[in-house]
C-alpha cells in the first residue's frame, strides 16, 4: 500500500509551469478581447479563474467540472446568444453552482484541495486504505 509520503500524495494547493503558461496566455487573451468585446473578455476571465480554482485550489473531480462547464455554456448562450438572461444573472447563477460544487466536493472522503487538513483530516488514512489508483481520477 502506498504511504502518505509517496510523491503522488500531494494534497493542497498546486501550481506548475503549465499552470503559469495557461494563466499568462489567458491573461493575454482577456486583454485582447477586452479591446473590442468586453463581455467576452469577462466570460473568458470567469472561466479561466474558475478552472484554476477547480483544478489547483479546491481540486475538485472532473465530473463536477464538466457539470459546471455545461451549465456555464447554457447560461452564456441564454445571456449572450439569446439575450434571454442578463449577463450578471448568468454569472451569479454560475458562481452559485461553483460554490455548491466546491462545498459538495469538500464533504467527500477524497477531498484533497486547500484546507484539506481542516476539512478532511482522515485523508491520509483514506489514501492508505484505497491506494494510489483510487485517490482521484484527475491524477491517475
């Protein structure tokens, strides 16, 4: 059985050169979009920020990320494409879903994002019992 000292057991915040590259590239995209499409720049910043929070800060599973992405696409389409929903309302609903998904993930025994020691002190034992393959689908 793997131990928590295993190099793959690395709960908490994570950051890599790839993350830095994506954030810099995203910031450039947002700056470029802001020059002629302010709403699209806002949406791009919102998405990039959320996926950084999901993947690097709270480290939620892939399925809730996809749920969020699908809901965000629908909300953006209702707002920008169909003009049925105010953009502020769409972003508020997406933010509410984000908070809900993060809180749901923090209640799971596999939670390994920020504050894991406080929220999920049993994670090292859970890791030992299940082994490396069950730790999280993202890191397999």
